[in-house]
C-alpha cells in the first residue's frame, strides 16, 4: 500500500468538511505544510495507530515533523500488518 496515498486518503476522514486544501505531496513534507491543524494531526495519528495496531499508550509518544515520521513511528511500533489496500484501511477507521 502506498503510504502517501493512504495519508492523503485519510485527510478526507480526519477533515471531512475542510479537506479541500489539505494534501501531502511527498513523504518528506513537513506536517505543517500539509494544511492539517493540530487536531487533524492528532486524529491522523489515532487512525494510523488503528491501521497499524499501535497501542494507545505508544501513540502518546508520537511527535512527528514529517509525513514519513508518522509512518516510521507506526512501522516501528505496529502490532499487526496494515491492510493491502487503501480501501481496506479506510474501512478500518470509518
């Protein structure tokens, strides 16, 4: 599954009303440049945690600066493999 595609698909979930301008163009993008606010990023971390099976206590340690930082954190702490497709991942959080 493409991580950048997953991140951008999740933007529509974490900001269903105001997601028009939010987007990451690369995994190296600063989270501040994605158009997401702090609450959106908190929700993004929670949803990615669900997808990767990261325990809530571990999620409290999440302090990313880039999109890739979020995925590195999830990969290092995952308790399950993420689904193979974006659609399956979205179904897990909807």
